[in-house]
C-alpha cells in the first residue's frame, strides 16, 4: 500500500545519504502502524513510560 511505498522510499533515500539507522516512534495502541513497521523489518528497541499527574 501507500504506507509501504513511502517507508521504502525513505529507507532508500537514507541509504543513499549514508544513514544506516532508521528510528521512529509509534504509540503502542497503534496496531496498524506497528504491524506495518514490523513487516518492514523494524524491531522494538525500547519502551517509553508515561504517567499523567492529575
């Protein structure tokens, strides 16, 4: 789909520029995006934690 094409184009451009790490942020609840990124070879590299203070 469109998202896959965009991400692959970005990856190709990064490689041409000599950049070999592609880091992104995705909310844990965004299952569609997480699935896309995993299909493109992204791996979980850490976990952010957040606490809302009333």
